[in-house]
């Protein structure tokens, strides 16, 4: 997923000019430097299996709504419909989260899980409905070139 900050016309693309740390933020399923997340990331096989990635997705989409950030989802070896309908590996991951929620005996924690699950479900539907890039059947270097050029023109 790529998130672009909207830059007003006539402003410099320097991050210090508009008070943000980055003009482009890449969100992907990969290694993270935080030790407490390392084992979860290594043991999961897809984006939706990581609660960290799902929380990040919710935040990215909130920024899209409140700050008019441009978000370009990149569907890499996943069908957008599987994300939208939470099927295949996305459905499996959400089922595991649901099982954890149902196994929680503390009512407050269970309620927090339920709220998170609802936010994640809505975020997955929303991101799947955005116009993005689908990597399926594409030559990766051409897709990367297309994405980079698209971002360059938006900045």
C-alpha cells in the first residue's frame, strides 16, 4: 500500500516545508524492527494475519479521510475481492483473530477485540474498493515502474 501526502500547489516537496516527515509512506507485510512484533511477523503468512498491519491500515484510511492523503493499494499475489470479502488467506486470518476474541475471558479485552475486528473488517472492505494496482499476471519490474512513475507525477 502506498500513501501519498497531498502537497499544495506552489509548495516545495521538501518534508520540512509542509511539516510532515514523509511525502510517501509504504506499508507492506514484512520485517519490522520492533522486537515485540518480530515473532508475530515471522510466524504469519499474510498481511491480515498481523494485527499490527491491520491497525496500520485503519490509521492510513483514517488519514485518507481526515487529511486527504492519497492511498494506492497494491494487491500483490492477492485478489482484491478476497480482501473485500475476507476470503482465502484473508478469511483464514480473520477467523483466527475471531477465535482469539471468542477465547478471551476478560469482558473488557473481548470488547476491545470486537471493536478492533469491526474496524479491521471495514478497513479491508474500504481498501479493496479503492482504485489500486493489481500485481497478478503482471511483470513485476513493469508494475514497479508504473507505480513509481505514478507517484512521481502525483508529487
